[in-house]
C-alpha cells in the first residue's frame, strides 16, 4: 500500500510502498478514504516530541471503511463507514490521562496511508450527514474543542464565549459547537477576513488582535444589556497576550487553553485572578466518553467541519508546508 512516511526527522515526507497491516485480536483494518492534518504532524516532523522513532506514518485523523476484522471483533463492523478516535489508552481517571496514553500517528503508524490497523474500541460510526472528507476533519480537533468547552468549562447556552485564533481547526469546531447550543460567541483573529467568516458561521462578532488596544475595544463591542465580559474563554496561543484574557473574563469565568503557539504565559496579575475568582485550566485531547459525546453532538446538530483545502496523499508534504504557512481557515485534508 501507499503511505506518506517520515523516514528521518526534519526531512520531507516520502511516498512509499509499505506492507498493508494485518488485524490482530480486537483490531480492525480500515481503508482510509480521507485524513486531515494537525499541527502535531508538523511538530513530529520537526522532532519536537520526545522518543520519536522513524520511519513513521504520521496522521491522527481519518475516516474510512472497515475491510478486515481481527479475532473477537463483532461482525457488524465489517464494511462499516467509520471515524477513528485518535486518543488511545486514556485510562480510568476521566480528569487526566494515564501513563500509557498515546495519540494515533506516533508512536503507532497513522492515517496518512491507504490502510490503517486500529483497535475496534476506537471506532465510531461516521455521522450520516458527513462525507468521508468532512468526517475526517473531526476527530482530534473536535475532541479537543469539546473537552475544552463542555468538560473543562461547563459551557451553558446562557454563556458568553470568547474563542481566540479563529481559523484553526479546534477553534472553528469550538465556535460551531458553542453556536449550536445557543451560546453567544465572539472571536479573535489576526485577519479581518477570518473574523468575517467566523461571523458567517454564527459568531456574533470579533476583534483583530493585531490592534494594540484589541482587548479594550472588544469589551466595548461585546457590551450587551448587562456586560461585555466573557464567562468562557477558549485559547490556543498562550504567550504574553494571555494576561489580557483575565481582563476580558467575567467574575467566576472559566479560561481554558489547549496550546501555546505564542510561547510561555507571562505577566499575569495575581490580584485579577483571585479577586475575580477566575478558573484557569489546561486541556489536551479527551477520553472515550467525550469522543462519543462529541460525535453525538455533531450528529444531533448536523455540524459540518470547515474544510480549507484538499490535497492528495501524494501531496502530503506540500500539505504540511501549506499548514506551516498559516493561511488556512479550517482543516487541511488528504484524500487517499
């Protein structure tokens, strides 16, 4: 079979012919119809994770059709259209993953291939309203956004929500899920065009963070009948600008971040946090129940992930370089 292989760290992906996997006990083989990129794939290529062993097929997200069953797998899965939960071995504690937790695509071979072997317990039937391409955009970003919003921040329809960095896959799915339950959603971006697109998706408004007074301007813009402050804030950037989120937070608000693209958080003022009784939380990935609940919400609300651009498997390296350029609004896909 064909696969996009990382032969050596800090080198381009290579399209190679490798052996098709064989399903063991409790496993299935899935013919991958579509896969999506995450920044994790780029960071693995750059060697920014510990204990990376190459050669490796990267890719955490995928959708396809079950073609082979291992011993002990229910026959109902054969020929089923599925998406794959990329969060494996979470463990017994729903609040934090265990020592054996891993993410599909490293250390195990991932979805940038014609076929993949995976334990059957990580399969979920593809939502009927989604194409394979749309479904493949969902797993990692949807799980991360769902846990941030609902588990960590306890999102309610009455909340006013700020989601930073509109344009990335997690941020856009978080916007869609929050809008779908009736919350009032605002966004930030360094692009006015991306803010406009987020508003087309249901966000009430947004602000360009390149403006030096963006956080003060946002409070004015978001002021409704009562307040311009936010009950829930979801962030992926961190960095020096994180401190402004405490200015934007309502008393008792939840601030949850799932990334640190702008570096270490600095200049937090303790008094702003303890006098407002703010809750600052981190999150990454999610457990099996959260994945099932996320897919159920996507199905119930008929949410369709935003696709920015689609490449072929042969163009996997080109797709990674496009992701690094930061131009995208939505998920970058590989049709296999």
